[in-house]
């Protein structure tokens, strides 16, 4: 289904996240321990620069919509997966190879959940004021 304009930017960001997830899984399967460690550092940089602001917009703008429409399961899954991804990112004990594999698998599943389920519901439920909030949040991030 075609994305409404206000969700298109988040969908574009999902593409970059899927590429990163794929690279994480590939690195965990084929690279040396040193290469995995180096790629994990790049993944942490991606998460700080791109993923954290993306999560913030979803949590500040989309979660209230999910609450309003009574989509408890979607809201719970969104927040739980954000938390799990952040836990992986903050893990300093697990070897990078394992972190890459787990992060890549969870991130790809999370993006697919948002695209196939969450966004499908939201694009039919967002009010004009919520659409404007979403647009403003994305614009503000683009200019910061």
C-alpha cells in the first residue's frame, strides 16, 4: 500500500535501517572478530545518529495516536522492540559478533512490523493535527 506523505520519511529511514540490519547479520556470519568489532562501532554510530532520533519521533508522535485509537498490542510491541534494540546497543559484555547478529535480526523484524502492520493502521487513523505534529517533528529533526 502506498504510504501517506507524512509517513514516507519514516519509511525511507526504514530502508536504511534494513540495509544496516542486513549488513549486521552478514558481518556476524562471515567477518573476523576484529571486523565484527569495527562494524559494531559503526552500528553504534548509526544508532546514535539515525535510529535514536527515529525512535524519539515514533514514541513522541505515534505512541499517543496508538493510545487514542486503543491499539494496545501495536503500542506494546513498538515500545518493547525499541527497548530491546536499545538494550542490545548498550550491552558491553556480549561479543560484537553476537550483538551484530541479534541486533540485525531484531531490527529487520521491527522494521517489517512497522511497515506491514503499524503504519498500515496509522495511515488510516491519524488526525490532521497528528499529521501536522508528525510533519513538524520530522522537519525539526531535519534542520537540527
